[in-house]
C-alpha cells in the first residue's frame, strides 16, 4: 500500500511539473510575437486590393447604383455596364456609388494607377468615340452621405476633352467643374493625391502613374494651384474619402473603373 501511495505521489508530481512547463512555453510564445504592423501603429494604411471578392472595410453609399464593384486580381474594379437614368452620375443633386474610408483632418489620400479601362482589359483605356463621359477617381464627402456636398477629382474622358483629369466641387447640390486639358493622361489613368489640410481645406495633386518600385513621386498641383473649381463645402473635422466610378449618358458604356492601391497617411 505504501509503494502504491509513493507511485501515485510521483505521478502527481510529474503531472504538476509538466503543466508548469507547458504554461511557461505558452507565455514565452506570446512574449515573442512581433510588434503590431507599423503602418497601423503610425496611423498609416495601405490597401493593395489583394485577392478577389468584396472590398474590405469600406463604407459604401448608394451600392445599388453600381452593384458590380470589388477587388479582382489585386485591383479595385468597378464594372459599369448600365447607366439607366444616369444612376451612376456624380453631378449636382445626383450621387452615384462611393466606397470610402472615414478620415480626420489632416490627412493624405493617394490612389495609384486609377482610371478607366475596358471590360476585357482594365489597363487598356476604352474608346473615346462619340464624346463619352467616363470616369474613375477619388471623392471627399461630408459626413451626411445623403447630403450632396463633396469634392472630387477623376480620370477619364470628359466629352470632347479626352484622356483628362476632371475636378469638381459640389456645394448644396450645385456643381462647378473644370479639367486639366485633353491628352494629359494618355493612357486614361493617373496617380491622384488629395491632401486634407489642418484648416479642413483640400489640395489636389496628380502625376502619370508611378509604376516603378522605389521611384520617387513627381506630384503636380491640379491646374497649378491644387484648388478645385467653385466653392468647396465647409467640411467638419471628419470626412469620407474614397473611390468613385461613373458615367454621364450612355456613350462609352460599358467600361470599368480601376485602381491598383490606396495609401492613407494620417496624424
């Protein structure tokens, strides 16, 4: 009986030592985990649209206006195949689809290689015959998404002004529009940079797509000033900033809006 007790005691002791060792190993694994992603830690964010499926962690307004939007083969891809009643349009009171992030001033929002393509090849600009209005770009919107107050800069065909970048301020449902001239973006795509300043104004820049890794950017002020036409809305401390694709009328439809990557830099 005494030997059985000793054997039982030894078994308990070995079990206790084993549990203690396992606990120590678990703690060590947790302590050795890498630090959080430095992009998130510094308030910066990059979305390269990896994989295929729905966009991830975007706030979407008027999804039904442009239902076929997602990430495909590492790109934002919006297929615009129907513009009945100008349902996709962003002009005056009309508000098409917006896929956005909620940002606080000050910020920078950069969209890489954004513009228009064909259904067969997103990197080939669609035909500019019959003066189409076909665009993809970036919009800044007030917090009330039902309120037609926004600013945007988009790339594509603007009627007889083909291969251009259009800037627009919409204040209380009334839009002011201009562009940077025909054939300034000959492939129908560009990099767009919007800087949200501390005083809650925005400054707009563009460049031809910088597709070379580690190559420095060469940003150009929109129409030499960085200002969009007309009067901008009075933005609050936070705004929605995101991607839009739209058409006016039927010319040029169908086409796709495309973007390789967005970068967000915030304090």
